[in-house]
């Protein structure tokens, strides 16, 4: 007999529930569920298997990121605008890209930039700079384009070689906005998901079965500690953490202790 329990628990961080799944607590959970929700048909004895679903409450956990770097160029009133866009999963990566473009274009009039490092829907590290252009005419409009596209882990630098004709504030905003827009239109994207560290503590006899579950899911073991039990550490996509937890609990007959912690 298999019991299915759907847990709706408020999120403490980035929309995902971080809990410790202790199989022996199921009778307690079942008792509470039966008392609180009379229409839920549960049992007070330990079932042969339990399916636990971890339900994200609202946050969009996956997002789009650049799959490779890209450079495009356009000319506006004799000024050259060269746009470089690349994958930048953190602020340091974004700053390295900005510096590399400056080194590559030492004689450029300006190297304006913007970046969104992280999930654009939640807690991304953002930044922008005008690099000598009229304040508010370059970096901020560039950032607005990135945020409107809802792309994360991305940095963009627009290099300008002044052609002798002034564009005015409005013209600069349009030039930098269109430069980033053109680059993003041509940029190949891929889906990214935040990762969760999953720690599995099991008796030795289940190590082979657990490793098989992980291998068929394409998950590499990051670390394994051998003491009285085996403690295996892995990183899994947040969207599949609940499914993998369920399968491991089933193949270990409920003897595994699995913790889902932060990234």
C-alpha cells in the first residue's frame, strides 16, 4: 500500500521548502493531517512507501541564461556601438567581463555596462555604469532591457567609439537601448535552475541502490563520508529534489535520512 502526502509549507528562502525528511515521523504527520483535515484518508501505521511532494509556493525557480558569448555592432551617426554580452553567474564574473572589454578596446570613448547576476525574479545582484556618458543615458537603460527580457546570469558591455556627432540625451538612451536589444535578439539562451545541496545518510547496505538512483538521474556524487553510516552529498536541481527524495526513501525502505539545505 502506498500513501501519498502533499505538503504545502511556507517558503523560507527562494520559494523552496528546506526540510529534513525523517521517514519515522510519518505517523505523526498522518495523525495531524487526519485530525486537521477529516476528509484526508490516512493511516496511523507505517506504510510500505510514502510519496512526499515538495510544493513551491510562488517563486519562479528556473530562468533563462546566455548559452554563449556574443558580440554585435551597429553604427549610429558615425559612432560605432559594439555590444558584448556573456554569461555571468555572479558579480565577479560580470566585473571580469567588463574589464576584459576595456582591455580589448583601450581607445574607446566609453565602455558602458549592465549585469544581472542570479535569478532575475528573486535576489539577483544587479549593477550598471555610464563610464563617462551623460548620467542615466547608458547603463540604466541597458539594465532595463535585461530586466524586461527576464534574463539572468548575464552581463553586457556596450563599447562606443565617438564619431564626431553628438546624439543628445534622448539619442544616447535610444542608441544604448537598441544596442542591447539587438544583441539579445541574436543571443542563444538556455534554461537554468537553482541547485540544492542534498545530504543522504544511509546504512551501508543501501549505498549501491542510492548511487544507482543518482546515476540514472544524471547526478554526480560530490562527496561521501564513511562512518557508522554512509553520508553522501550531491547537488540537484530544485525542481527535482522532491522526486529524487521520494525514490531514495523508497529504495532504502525508509531508513535514509535526507536533508535539503541551501545552495
